[in-house]
């Protein structure tokens, strides 16, 4: 079993293994921080997420 340190932006409860899940925006932000997507892709996807919420 691998133990990972808490990720910035998550609550202590979520990082401790609570059933709460990060939001789509938090996941997207994590992908940007890790370099999986660039800023242009981040903004495009964030806009799409926010449009879908309305």
C-alpha cells in the first residue's frame, strides 16, 4: 500500500481518506499543477465545466 501526503487544496478530511471527493475544478487544477495540461487547455475545460453547471 502506498501512502501519499495530503494534496494542497484538499480538506484534511478528504486527504485522510474520507468518502468526500474533490470537485471537477479541483481535479482540473491538479492536472494543471502537475503539467498534464497547459493553461490554454485548463481555461478551455474550466469554461466548459462552468457552462455545464448552469
